[in-house]
């Protein structure tokens, strides 16, 4: 359900970058959930409100360290400490003008990809703006998509409709870490899946499995053609290949029959993984399909042959085609390697 709900939020776009998977150790896999909104793994700056309702959000990628003395490749000589203070004041005035340009947009939240240093952070906080700094680049792209905001680098046209919005921003706890949660976003396309588990190994495996499921669902959304699962497709293909093998002469018939046996391995593996007697249940499936039941498949809840249409067990046709093609090409490549390449042993001299 996590994978299905996250793919449905994409509204057919198929952009997997908009689905963020967050792994947090602790709890069990059953505690995993799809966040109602978007989650950014950052903290709100000190001195700012920890929650905002219906805020206007500015997403930016700009330098905010012009209050520091940075003159590279040059030397500045002064005759008193007061001159150094004047240089620092000039830099602070420059940064203050930049902050004033940002405030002209009247944002309630300012999110920057780069660091926001103490002085501009103080100026923004004093004006009631929530500050979030050093957001990763992927997070910025997702935020732009989910909030309906543009990623800004210059601030000279405050009349443009460039700010995003959402219903609520708040700092919440997931496990032992604080994160920022965006609820009720303007464009509800991006989402975050929070995976919980007892250890990193389990979380890594769960992430790989979830990513595979999401990729299959995206392919199914793009191509709505489906076939019956539970070994139905493989058994029907196997029977068709067996029929074709009867018309082939010579040694090629042996290869065709081997291909049919390989296709029957998938329902066999399904039954073995479920702990059932694969030899009997697969033979029953073969008999059912041969007797004209084109919707027959393996029911792993009962260990019997059942109707896949009634159970609602389907698979994406595009994924099944690609798996079959890839497996066939891999087998052909292995068979073509008919020699072993190895280094000649070093000659031992002087013995």
C-alpha cells in the first residue's frame, strides 16, 4: 500500500525523484508509513517559530555569507583596528540590503540550499521569518515540486508569483531525530515514505524491495496492460512452447523443450518459497491450464490452484516482458562463451 499510494500521488508523471524514502532505525517494518505531506531532514534555525500555519515559502539557492570578510588573492593593509571595523560594517550593510530584498517578497519561511550565517539569520528571525538552511539539492527539487515554488537565486523582482505554500509547517520527531514536516502542500505530487526497522541491514533491504515495487507500479501506470499472476503466464507460455517443440526437428527441439522447463521453474519457485509441495501443485496447475482454465494460478494462502481473476492477482505486462527478454539474453550470452580464458602458468626456471 505504501508503494501504491506514493505512485498514485505522482499523477502519472512517473518521476521517482519526487518519492523520498527516509530510513529511521527503531521499531519494526510494520511501523513504516507514508507521510501525510513532505518531510525534510533538517532543523529550524534557533530563535524562529517551530510551527507556521498557511505560510508563504521562499525556496532559494543563494550565498548568505557576504557578512564575512572574504577578499581572496589580495591583501588589505590598514593602519588601525577601526578600519577593520569599517570593512566589516560595509560587508554587514551589503548583507542587510540583500535580506531587505528577500523581505520585500514578504515570505513567512525562507529555505536556502546553502548556509545562512548568524547575521542574516538574525535579521530574518527578527522579522518573523522561519529560517531553514543547508537543505540538500534533492530536497530543494522536491520542495519546489511539492510547494509550487521557484528556486530563486536573485531577488530583484518582488512582484513575481514565485513563493510556495502549504497548510502547515512544523518540527516533529521521527525516532530520535527532529525533522521538518510540510502538510497540505499546494501540489501534492511529491511524498516521503518513512521506513522503520530494527537495524540498518533490514532497512537497506526494505528500501531495495520498496524501490523495486515502486518501479513496477510506475511501469504499470504508464502501460495499463496486465496479465494474471501466480505462475499463470509462465505455465501458459510453457505449454505453448511445448506444443511448438513438437514441430521442431533435430537437436533444436531439445533447446525448445529446455526453454519450456525453465518457464515452469517460476511457479515451482513460488510454491517452494511458500513451503508447499511444488511438484504436486505445479502439476495441478498445468492440468488446469491444459483443460482450458486460462485464469488458473497458484493461491499461496491455501496452497491450491485457484482463479487469479477472482483473487485479483495481476502483474504488469511490460515488466514481465522485460524479465523474460533479459533472462533469455543472459542465457544466450552464457552459452556463447564456449571456452575458458585463463593466464598461462609462469615458467619456473633454474629447477
